[in-house]
C-alpha cells in the first residue's frame, strides 16, 4: 500500500489537562487518508470536527498519539508547506486586489515575481475568476471571495487541502454552486481534501468517504464510503443512492444522540 497522505494514529486531544475545566475533545482517533480522497468530517456540534482538522494541520498538537503527513510529522509537513487551508471566512486582505491576495503565500515563500503572477493567474483560471484579478475583495460576492480563498490555498500546490466549513455563511443556492466548484477543482487537480461540515447532503455530495464522529469526547462512530460516480452533477442530488447514504447518516446520528441521552 502507498504511504497515506494523512495517518492519524490513536490520537486523543485534551484541553486544559489537570484543571477543573479539563475537556476531552477527541479520544482514540485512528484514520488513514489516501492520496486523492475527499474526506468529510461530520457529527453533532462540539464533537471535535474542527479540532481534528486543526490537529491534521498542526494548528494544535495531540495529547497522545501521532499524526503523520506524507510519512513525516505534522509539524514538519506544515514547515514544508504540504497544507493549504480554507476557513469559513475568506480572510482576504481588503487593501490587496484579488490577484495580490492569491500571490500572498508565494510572496512569503519568496517565489520570484514572474512566477508568483503566473501561478496566481493559473489559479484564477482554475476557479473561473480570471476576469476579476484587479478587483478588490469588497467588490466580490461571498461565493466569489471563497473561490479566491481556495485559489490562494492552492497557489503553492499543496498535497493536502483542509477546509473548515468554508460554505457555512453562504445562502443555499450559492452553497450548492460552491460545492460543484470544489468538486470540479478536486477532480482537475487530484488534490486530497479533508472537509468539515454540518450538512449531511453536502458531505454525501462531495465525498469519497464520510467520517462520522460521536458527541464529545469525539470518537469515530463510522466511516461511510460514498459509492457514487466520481463526477457529481445536479442529477446526483436526485440519485436514489444519494438519498440512501444521506438517510443512513441521519439514522446513525439519531442513534448516537439517543445513546448519548440514555
């Protein structure tokens, strides 16, 4: 078997250890993510989805266990720029135009100016915003801003893209369009994506596998393969198999919540 892009080995995360407000956020998480997968993390509020994403991205460290990215520590992977990250807010700089926002990580990494511009323009074409490079973020819709954020995250060609509820603030129609965009970008680039969402239909539509977490302390309750065609379209949302997988997830979530209450 090839080396997984991400290997999460018996990871537990405890906040405020040894204090009265100690919280076990995640417990005994084991997951391997292969190259080219699209993994969605889903579960009840507070189950540790975003914490797990932050652990993978080395924004926080596990209390026990280990995380390897491309066979090396998460910290080394971060230093090697193996990650691109997209959050719920686009976090674009208002005083920089769209092209300059995409160039920013390349500037930090000291790419030559000509290469920065070429890469930024390539990413603009990828997210289909090539006509908007000279505009400023405040001149764009919310969905367009998130596309710029995705383009910026992909500019230095990371091996792994981490997305933390990136469409949570968008209206339903824009959200569905963005799902189509991310699906297209994933197919075209072959990048591995780990995606946090609260939405069951969103998780099923986007993913190759859905990882369902239990209420805190978050554990992996089930990993559900999504055996739909790789290319998803509007018709995918009407596919009986789509409804079958979504209903299975809903029933599993209800079962978990009933068990938790009892």
